[in-house]
C-alpha cells in the first residue's frame, strides 16, 4: 500500500502538517492504520475511496463475504465521471487496490 510520484511528495507534506502522526510513525504503522491515514489524505483532496463487502444471503441472514467492491471517485469533476469499480476477494487486497487507484488518479491530476 504505497504511493508514488507527485502524489507521494504531496502526501509527505500533508502528513508533516498533522499533529497526531509523523512520517516515521506512519511508516512503522500496520497496514490498517496506514489505510485510515491515507483515506484521510484522499478525502482532503476530494478523492473518495470506498470499499463495500458483497455479502451472501440465505433468506434469513447474511452468511459470509463473497468479495469486496472498490469504488474510487473524483469529487466535483465536471467531465465524465472517473469511476472504476473493482472487485477483489479479500479486504487486504481491496485496501491495496483502492490506494493504488486513488494514487493513480491523484498523479494524473498533478501531472496536468
């Protein structure tokens, strides 16, 4: 779950402005903690990242998770909606793919 390009540089500036975590704490955090901070960062630049479980239902109760749907959207974009739904099997893979997609969108924005 890593950023690259101009998005990484911008994120480093973002994390340095936070008073609750620094870059060293971020780098040594577990992936689920990193994911939360990365989501805060993407929220701050109007890239919405969402992960939804696709659940199995047996007419009485939800019984298990079939897969996860990843949705990454640029907010306030006037052109065609840049939304790509991805489906993966595990929450861990969903987090990684969601951050990769958001990173890609941000690098495209910064390279215009």
